[in-house]
């Protein structure tokens, strides 16, 4: 991609009314744009990050045998009445009457809808187990939207649902999801804190939260420095015993062993080997996809801008010819661009007629992991600089060996 032809609006100044560093940088780096409080557009650079995160999630979900589908955001309230959650989730639900005078809502979550699908198509023990998932927009009428895409009225979520014939099967599926979540967050460059949690309005028994320590966190945990034990901070009191450390954290994922809460309410049953009718045993597993992006920025930044982890960066490499008007520099930049693109990398070439200072500032702001810097002074010695965004390390490379060195560095 050539920067001059790309839609990538960057801002020098911190936007007014922004508190969180992730909110500031996502606006300044041209990732998102606010339409109104709690409602954001994903601009091309942000959309690329979003797709990379989604692809990681898909790969790890597919690897454990899950099947992707897509359910409607528009839902009749009647199905919510069967579980009583038309009342328990009323405060955050967008609801309205359609032209047929039917009460509808924009789905804040999808347990009722997926259970209705299972009710229609899962009839026998032979159809079990099965796990279905989607990556889809949810809607919640948050009174207090905060920190940009961290707490928004419209947000993107991965939600998976397992269906089993017994609790033993549920526990196997639950453990698979638990392991997959660790892989997903690790690939996104995050060190997670996993804690047992209250199931709340979701219902069920066992549940685990996945948290990442961040300044904007709305949750807190106690971590025992000796044993590594983790406790949710419910009352703000230091646990008794040896030394504890309190960390503020943001929740990125939550998984639940639901049991039969929804299958019994909605009549989702199957026939066992003896022809007896039994309720399907369910689990559900959520990741806040858009919130995850904000969390990554919160823990991967410096005063100059974002520092993207390699797997979710919008581009793998940025090529920065200091003097874009210099024919030799641009010719070399285009050569590297073609070679690296052919090697399967996503490359951004800053071909803008801008000052070196503006180019370097924008490069730091958007945080691409690796930067090729082509300047006249170094070219006079047939050399080019390769800079790593994360630690600022600069390697001087022979101009004829740049592509090979880039591929080597990105494989580390």
C-alpha cells in the first residue's frame, strides 16, 4: 500500500475529552472515528487490525473443532421473555416496536438465539457434541460509555456456544476453550490474568474471566507474590496471609459452564440411546474483540505512539524513503516493496512529499513493527537502516540485502 493513496488520517494533537491512552492513540493514529458517544467507525488502518485479531480467533476456534455461523442482531423480544432476560437485561437493551407492532431488540448477546437454533436442529445424541461461534456486532445501551471502544454502545464480540449430552462433555469443551483462549491472547501479545468469577446474569455454575493489567481497568485482582494465587478484589480488602499485590485490570474474555439454564427455558432437548428426552448441556465463551484492540494499545505504547505486536499489526513493514522526490531512493523503496509483497508481507510505503520529521512522527504513531529507512547519506555508502519499533534497535544493512534481513528479523 502506498501511503499517498491510502486513507490514513493522523492527528498531531491529543483529541479533547479523551482520558485513556488507547482512546487518544486510536483516534490520533487513524484507527477509528467517533460518530457519537459510544459509536465508532473503523477506518482502514483500524479495520486491518480488527481483521487480523479476528483471523487469530478463527484459527484457534477452528483448530478445536468449532464451526462459524452468523446470527441476526435484530431479535424478537418474545424469545428473551422465555428466559426472563427481557427483564434482567432491560437496562442495557435497545428495544423498539417494528411496523407490525412487534417488540424487537438489538441483540446484546445471543444465548437465546443459539439455543433456538439447537432446539430446531439438534434432535439426537448422535448430533452431539457441537460447538458454534460467531464474530458479530453487539448492542448495549450503556449509560456511561468510557475510554473509546473499551466501553461502547456498539461493539464487536466473539461468542461461542457448546452443546453436549452430559456434564463430562461440557467440561471437555470448556477445557478446550480455556486452552484456546490462552493461545489467542498470547498471539495478540497480551499477558493474561485468569480468575474464577461470578456467572452473573449469564447463569450457570463455573466461569472464568480473562483480564489484562491496564491503567483503565474497571476490575481489580490480588496476586500472591509467593504462590501466584489470584483472587478477584470484591471488597477492596487485602487478603490475609503472605504478601499480595493488587492490580487493576480490564476484562477481555469470559467463559461459562451454563448447564441447562437456557435449554430448559427454551425446550432444547435431545433423545439419548434409550429414546429418553434430555435437556442439552451448554457452555458459552466470549471475547470482546474491539475491547481487545484497545487493551493491546494500553499495554503496548510509548510517548511517540503505538507499538503493535507482530501478529496483529496493520502492516508488517513500513518503507520510509526520507526524500521521496529522490529517484534513487524511491526506486529502491519500490524494489523492496515488490520483493517483500511477493514474500507474503503486508507493506506500507510512505511515498508522501512530506518533511522527514512528519514522516518519522507518523511512523512512530502508527507503530508498524519494522521500518526500512532509506536516506541519501546512508545510500552514499550503499547502506540502508532497519529499525524495530518495539525497542528502537537500528541495524545498518547492505542495500542489496535488505529484504533478506527483514524476513530474518520478522521470523524471530
